[in-house]
């Protein structure tokens, strides 16, 4: 008897081009199955695309490397048959007489024929629909089953015009599929148009009655003190008799030490007629003051485990289902003060600072591990929303799971874009996909797949476009709010009254989240659909703060540069791609960057905008080589993205309700709009964003030179002060001021005074400014912000000779290891001068942040005690609870130097120990989570950095510290 539940089929797959297989599907799954990866068969990537399989087998080159994508045949030239592939695997399953088996494909692109043990079934068209096949009667009674799937590409893969363009010739828009695959201004065309078994394949064993698509909804009363859980599920009786069932719903919460507390357990009797599929709604479950789910930066992401089981009389357990669920109430409306859409969670306004997301990987090599890293990176940057762009995917449950865990609200769009669906060049088909019924089938199925996730905040019809009128009307009707969620104020009626007047909210398709028809409508951009998002290029940092920079309340897309570190360029391009741009002087005094052809192919955005923005890299001096260019680009990345978010936050609620950066990452090795590259190494922009998006933050308004304190939280901030210190290139502190004790109201930005050093006598042309917001009672740091600045009309060229300064450092490290997981604390101290006695914040003892339950040093700020002994003991005790092995005590390293000054732009990286390192070889271990990076220390100051990562088997990691003053780096073997 097989165990009830799911078994994922994600290994042991083979693939072959259909034109090279001379057997039928019946033969492949009966008399002539492939025996292994011998021609024409090869090992297959499932989930993944045909192109992912070809790349893995080195049948084609890596399209992410250099210009290799140009050598891969495009489906427009080869025809659809070239990318029509067979996929084959075997699985074991023996059922008892009353068990049933479904073969499930969570998604394929675009249609398929399925053969199991010689029997054929069809998977109809559509990239975003689930397929469930009842295969009980065709299983092999001996237990070994042969499965072959013939996958066809999209019907309208289109062609790529010579000039490229957004979505190629737009033909892909006739299908219900990803639209970016014909290329965009940030990606080259994907040659197979994402053909393949791109999502999970599984078999599912159940008894006579199966649970299908439960829907969970929470309703709130009395200021969130009384909360009700509503649940509705479909039940399908696959047997030929009436099934008398006990249907159970259980809600548990995890306590410390993996102990679960049962909050609710309810059992209901249900009769299901033979062969019927019915809908059953549970009596609502009452919770008094449950732990609420909050977005990142606003509170904890409390999650409850909801499980539903069904027992059939005379049979026993027939099926079960489980979901992590968060109690939270999301509302939004158009704000009268700003005209922007304002979001509230649990009654609290949330200032949105988020990013646009395409997808994790354009070969759809999607994994739970990568999703975790992707989403955690967004949380590490202190962002609170991710927009899933309409030309990409309806994201997968694993993505949403980590958004639930890390507190990222999600804006999910359907598969409409302005460029492909009516507004492109040339003008595209305004009627959307050819099959409108298919679009709505995929839309409804996507809603059912994702609706139970607390992170899912809103549905949007399309990117810079609305769906065709009939589709838009259908989406509005299907996604209309339940009456109890329409009213923005507190629910006036009781849940009992609500249940008698309206049908239960869990009986709606969704009913709890707003539907907006397009990304520039109804409180986004100008609200009317005009192209009023953007810009997408380098900006003068101070411009972000100006009152006239952006005229609408919520900008859904504003983007800029995204150059990665030099190691990524060397790892993803041949040596001819290591040539830096030519800096071409124009008659108007501006500089035009002329990149090499490989950078141009990878969609490089220059760091200048002739006529508007002087080259921001050139402000530091013309770069000499790739390393110099990329390091200076990181300086610009940090300033650019910190200024973007600080500028928007400076106008919080007075002018803006939110902003989404275009974009946070690239699904290939692109060179624009990213905070981390496709290899998962962060740019300095990542940490500029992390700094600027702190929930409580001190910042310098670059337009007015006034110091501002931002409190996005719902509690008053009291008994705090701001310390401002200016440091010159000689290591002196010509300006020091403490802005006296203040209290700051919640949800406010307050200007506390002018930073008037530039107006003083003989200000230095280049200087450093360090701002610290701290608790007056114990000098613990709440926010720290370090700027490098030049006088108006100047530049940073004096930083070039500053590289020769040798600033002494003391670095103390402690490492904890559990299996392949490393957790390291590095304490870095600038020893060039003893701390000034009047500066009481030099140790940077940060206020603690309460993260989620699992130990994750990258998301913690350690609270230091008064003495070093207490500090180390406390840290040791906390870490040893989680990690089984400690390395040999504290390691201390020193960087000698006799100069006094700021240790500028320090950054850690982790590498594999290599004795035979070759030029261009990438030794980095990625991904790595850092609590901070690209940081600077003034004389006497110290900083603790937490670092966590996984090490491949058999690899010894080495930690490297480099900086503006430290070219060769300090290396520590761990």
C-alpha cells in the first residue's frame, strides 16, 4: 500500500529531440524505453527548459557567457520542431485496491502528449495552468512505470527583428506564455522560448476522497483582537459509493524548540456522493489576539500551520493538505494627499520601498534553494514589496513561501505587457492572446495556486497596459472583493451577521485582495495609463530629493545602473569582454561611454547621460582597467541607490506613498538594473539600498543639506540624538555636532538641522560625513550612515591619491561551523587614532533586531554589552545553541600602517582555497549573506560584520577583506 501524499519526480529524467527519436510514445513506454543517456538521449533538467537541458549537456554553449547566445539557433530560424523534445523517466508505485493515483504537472510550456505505460493523454495549451491526470487504471501492477512526455513549444514563438526591441515581433503575445523570451532592453532572446517541463512533476496517492484547492481567509474585528479563520475546500469522491467522511481542520503554531501548540482542532461529518465533486465550508474558527503577520521591517512574520485531513468510514485516512498561513489584513486606497496608492497592513500604513522582479533564471532552472536566497536578499535590503512583472512568470509557491517567511509583500501581474499587447513599436496586437478563454482558465488556476499566501498583496492586469476589455471585465468580476473587505474602516457587523448576509469569504475565488487593471492606473504613476513611470538611467544623486523630480504619488518603475564586480565580468565573458568603455569627450563638456560589443549585448547602461548627468565614474578619475572601473562603479552604485531611496523617503506621505526600483536582479548575466548579479554576488548598490531602507533611519538630504530622521514604524521614537562628524582626507575631524535629544512621531520624516560644514571657512573639497542616530540612555546605535561628499561643482578625484594611505586595522574573527554551514563574526577596528573621548558611539553597539526563528546571522544585529568579556561570552552562548563545532578561539589579524584617516569602502568576499589559480578563474563561494559590506570606518571606530554561507563539499573557504586603501587584500583561512 502506497503512502498517502505527493512524491516529486525531479531526477532520473532523459531528453531527446523529437526528430531524432524514431519511436512512438507507446513504444517508448512499453517495448523500447531508452536505457540511458546514449545518443540521441541525454540527461534532462526537470524542472527546466529544453535549453537548460542542452546547456547542461554542453550540446550548446552557455548563453549567459559572452556572445555565445548568438551561436545558438533561434526557434524562428529552426522551426518549432527543433525545440520539440521528448522527456522520459521511470517511477515506482504500487497501490492498494482502493487507492488512487494522479500524475500532476504544475506547469509545462506550451502543450504536451503524455504516455504512461503505453497509454496516451494530452496536456492542453497554456504555460500557467496545472494539469492533473488520473492514472490509477493504467499503472503497471508490478510497480515500475514508464513515463514519456512530448513537449511542444509555444504556437507563436515569433522572430527577432534585426533591431531587437521589446518582445521581438510581439508574436509571443498571441499565446498565454512568458513574453520576455523574445528579448527586451535588459535581456537577449531566449532561443527555445522557455519550452519544456518547467515546473514540478509529481505523483499523488489518495484514498477514495481527495482534497482539492482549499481556500483560507481571515476576517478581523475589534481592532484585530477578534479574528476568524474561514476555510472552504473542494472534495472529490473517486469511488462508486457514498463516502461518509470525517473532515478535520487543525491549526498549530510552533513554539521554541520545535514544539507545536494546537490552537484549534475541529471535526465535521460530510457525505460525498459517488463520483461527485462538492464544495464544503467549515464553520469559522475564532482566535483571540492571534500573532499577526507583518511585512519586513514592521514586525514578525508569524505563521500558523493549517492542516486539513479527511478520513473515510471503512477506509481510514484518505487525504491530507497543509499550508503555512499568516493572519493579516491588507487594504489599499488612493491617498488624497499624494494621489498615490496607499497600502495598509493590519491597519498600519506601509511606506512601500520595493523592487521589480522578472524571474530567477531565464532557463527556468528554478529551485527552492535559489528562491530562498533571492527573497532573503530582498529582505536583507530592507525592502518590503516585490512586483512580479507581467512579461515574466506567475511566480511559484516556493517563491511565495519565502516571501511569507521573510515578509515581502507581492504584487502579482497577469501576462499582459504594453509592448506586446497593443503599445509596442511596431504597434502590437491590442486584443491580447488569441484564446481569451485559455487566458482566464490560466488566471483562475493561478489564483487558486497562490491565494493562501499572506505575502500576496494585490493582483494587477498587466504591465503598462490593461487587458482587453472582455478579459479586464472577467478579472474584475472574478477577483471582486468580498463585501466585508470592501469597506476600509473597521468591520461594523459581527461575523455571525456577516455570515447570514453574505456568503463565506472563503467561497470566493479570492475576495480579499484588490485587483488593479494595469501598472500605471488607479494610484500608480499618473493613474491614467500614460507612460509616467521611469526614468531608467543614471541620475544626479541630489535630484532624487528635489520636489519636482517625480510628480506622482507611487512610481512603479524607476531604474538605473547595475555594474557587477570585476570577478563577475571575468567569470561571464572572454578577455575581449574585459575591456572597459571608451570615455569619449563631447563638445558640450559631457562624456559619452562607448562600451565593447559584449557589454552592449549584455545591455550595459552607461554611468553618464550626456546633456544631463556627467559621468559618475569619471568623477573619481578615468579608470585604468577593469578592476579600477568596477570598483569605481561600486562607489557610484552605492551613492545612486541610496540617494534614490532616501530621496523618495524624504517625501514620505507628503508627496509619495511608495516606489519600486526597476529592477533588483537579472535572470541572466545582464549589466543593468540590479543589486546582485546572476551569480548571486551583491553590488555595492545592495548595501546602499539596505542602508537607505532601514525602518528607522538618519540621512542627509542631498538637495538641502539638512539632516533628516525617518521613522516608518508605528511607535514613537524617543530619547534619541544624532551625532554628525566630518572627517577630512588627513584624518582630522573639522566638524562635530550632537543634535540634542529628540522624540520622533511614528510614520514621520523630520528635518532636525542643517549640516553647515560646506558653508564653513575653508571646507575641504572632498570630505566624509558620518551620521549616527543613537539611544541617549546607552549609546546604542539605531542607524548609522556614512557619506563621501564633494563641494558643489567638484569631484572625487582627490580620493585617487588617498588610495596610497595605509590605515592600520585590527580584525578579530570567530567562526562557527555546522556541517557545510559557516557563521562568522568579523570585528574590524580602525587603529589609526584612539577614539576621541567625546565620541561615545565609536564601538557601534547596535540595537538588537528580532529576526525569525531560524538562526541567521545576516539578519541580526548583535547587542554588545559593556565589556568585551561579556560581549564575547554572550555571542558565544547564542551561537553555540545552534552550531555544533567552534573553530580554535578568536583569530586576530592586523594590517599595519602609519597613516591616519578613514578606512574607506571595505568589503569582504569568500573564496575557495586554490593553489593553481588561473587568470579569470572564479574562486568565489556564492551566495554569501553579509550584515553589511562596502563599509567605512573613521579613526578609532569599529564595526562587527556577520557573514553566513554554505561551503561545497571538500572546499576550504578563505575570507578576503579589500578596500579603497587595501588593494591586495587581507586573507584569512577559515
